[in-house]
């Protein structure tokens, strides 16, 4: 897919490739297809001139956009391994991650370097932190160089030879772990290509018509199919204007982005996709009601993207226990082991860094297959709540709490002080919805939960975490414990 993209960019160099939005939502061209190809050429030549060769590791701390995409293309062409560095992870975690991959070079834009240097106090307010630049090892600046930044990557006229890459490592993405043992997913070149091909078949982008989305798994297949890609505006209000003016054929937003856009009055066109975090039937239904021809939830992991997909109407029609995430996509193999969902396929990660290759990905999700072979999630294995010697899996019941007017709903366990746990439903109302009416609407779903009925129902904003802004269960449990401690058991209505 990346080879196809490289060829596609050169075949129509004058056409727009990456689009942005002004404050009024008007479209502006951030890079043409030809400019993107030239930038990738320049980066590849400069990296080769620095002595980097197939198999070497390059750390990447570049914001999503044309430069980040050009870096990816350059690394691919040279057979280099890119390690994604997230400034939001904190300096201690980043030190550990750098030590685990030992990059030959770190490519960072001015914003990432500002976090590590002259803008550290400002960055701290945004919860961004990098170690001092000298601790990152050799660093080169990608894009505009500001005072205090490392030397620019620059341009070189080096002619690149034909390189034999084989099926080496393509990218390293850190997912979790500790500062002593970072956990990193390693994708091979063939695995990365297979995942992007699956997305291309899923999206089926039409040439010349814009797509809106900010991830590489949207940018690469869409551009390869001849469609320009607009990066979504960060402000929900501007995003709503952007959608109105652009009328994209397809849109990919995370569930938090989608909720924020809907709350800002966004209208949609074409097909809308959402993933990286749970998407309820209610959220997908709201998206269709806002104009989308189809609204799809995508089940994906860092280890295998994408794995399954379900359209709004099928998700709404499902009346069984658990969260229907759809049929496995072509090439994805599924099995369960002791209730846990295992996935395999050409797009699956090759291995975890420091471990041997393993074809099966242990998702950490409890799941079963329905009569049609579709995947139904039952919650995270580690999210199980033990109450009165009964195992309760939140994922089985949370979908039923997403009644109209509910933005998010999670079930968490709160220590009861006697070794047991209390089960608490934390519900985040949509803006403008009355809590009393929501409590009445939730009465039926709560009764139907039987022995898993929560001990308490709290209305509060659900804390989010990570790049994809998933519900932070640990923070939600802490919030629930604090609220219950303040209110007292007798004062909390259920």
C-alpha cells in the first residue's frame, strides 16, 4: 500500500493531498501530492546520507500531517524501523522507551522539542513532557526550526540505491507497561501493508472526493486510492463548519471527537467510521440521524487494525448481552480461550518487543461469537468486579445503560472496606439532559441487570485518558469512591 501510494502521488502531482481548515471551516491545501512526494524524497535522501540503513531504528515525534506522512514514506523506502514517541507519556516513561529501542536518530518537530526545552513550563500545563534534548540522543528537526531546536534534517542530493528490505520491522508502537518494562508492539512490513489494504477495502474511497480523518490508516489508503484527506479540526465548532463545507465521502473520528462534533451541531455526509474506543449504538444512531448514510463502529487494536466492523442498524437491532462489534473482517481469524478473545491474521503484529513472534494476539477482552459468527464483547478481563463472590464483567451490561440522553456509561468496582467491592454505574449525561428523566429512563435497564445491578448510580463526567481518549476506569473508580465517601451510602440513590 505504501509503495502504491508513492507511485500514486507522482502520477498526479498537482492535485491536493492533505487538507486543513481555517477558523471558519474553509478548506486550505496543506500539501499537494507532488509536494508530499518531494518531501518524502528529501527526507529519504537525508537519512541515507546520514548513514542510516535497512533495519536501523528512527524515533519519530512529529505531529500528524504532511511531514509525519512524508517521514513514514521515507522510512518505508529505506527499510528503516520507526518508533513512535508520544510527548504525552512523560519523561520517565519516554526515557525507558528510548532505552528499549535505542534509536540511531530521533526526528522531532519544533513542537515536540519545545516540550523538552524552552517551552517546558507551558507544555506542563498541557500535560506534555519530554526528557531534556540531550537525553534523547541524536536529534534532527523536521519542518520549521525554531530557536533552541536541534539542527534541521536538511536536504541531500544523495542518489538512493535499490535496497533489499525483506520483510523486516516497519514500526514500533508503545502501548502500556512500566518504566522498567515498556510494552511495545512491533509490526512487520507485510503486516503493516496488510492492515492498510484491509482499511482500503473497508473505506473504498472514490478518487477526487475528500475523506476526513487524521490517522495513518486513513491517510495512506485514501491517498493511494486518489482521494484527498482533510485533517479534522481540533475545535468541535470548527470541525462542524469543516464538515459542512467539505461534505466528505467518508469520515473517521474517535468516539470523543464524534460526540463533541455532534454536540456542536455537526451534520454528516457519506459514511462515518469511529473506533479506538467503545462506540455505543446510541452514538452511532445519533450520527445517522445527523445525516450520515452509514455509521460504522470499528473494533481495532494496536496489535491488529482493523479486526471487525458493525453498522449502526445491525448494532441497534442486537438485543443480546454484551457489545456487538461485528463480523471479523476478511483475513482475521478468531478463537476464544477461557473466555478471552484471541485474534490472528496477516495484519496482526509480528511480536512484542523483546519477545518471540506469536501469530495469536491475546486481546484482553472477554468475548463470544453469536450464531452468525459475529464478535460480541463481554468486557475487559482485568475490569472484572468481584462482589459477594460473584464475578461481574462490566462489558456485558454497559451497552444497556446507553439510553437516549446518555453520553457515556461505565461500571466500576469500588472497595467496600471489607475485602468486597461495590459496583457503581457512572453515567455522563449529554449536555442539556435532565438527570431526573435519565434516572427514570435507566430504571428499566438497571432492573434487567439482575444480580449485576449496581449498588449506586452516579451522574458525572467520565474521565478519559490516552491518545484515543478512552474511558479511564481507574480514574472513574477513584471519582466514584470520592463521591460515595462524600455522599455516604445512605445518601446515594440507586
